């Protein structure tokens, strides 16, 4: 069995049974995830613009949702404040 410079590790360490590099596969899988398509009537609260938006207009890191209605999305920050107060009280 061939050895590398690092002692006991074999040349095929980290490879799956099919010969692919498991570590590389694990690192890149998140990059190629299929984006979800918004459903009609999905509402989001944009943290960057502080507005309610229909559909996926801003990146996921900048929004809360999806919400079933516009009014529910408008009260997203109220719900966040309520939950924060509950967690702080614990």
C-alpha cells in the first residue's frame, strides 16, 4: 500500500469507495443546492430595506419568512421583539 510523507496515511485516504474525494464533495455540496422557488403569495420581511416584499427579492440572509399574508410579514419585527423578551425573561 503506498504511503504519503505524513507517515501512516495512505494515498487514497479521504476517498470514498467510488474513488471520489469525500472531503471535496462535502465542501462543495452547499454551493450547488437547488434554490427553492417562491410560491404565489409568499411574503417576506426584508431586514435591509425594512419593508415587506412578495417573493424572493432580497438574499435569504436579509429576510424573515415566508409568511402566509402581507399583514403577518408586516408584524414580523413585533414577533421577534416578543420572542426576545420571552427568552430574556427565562
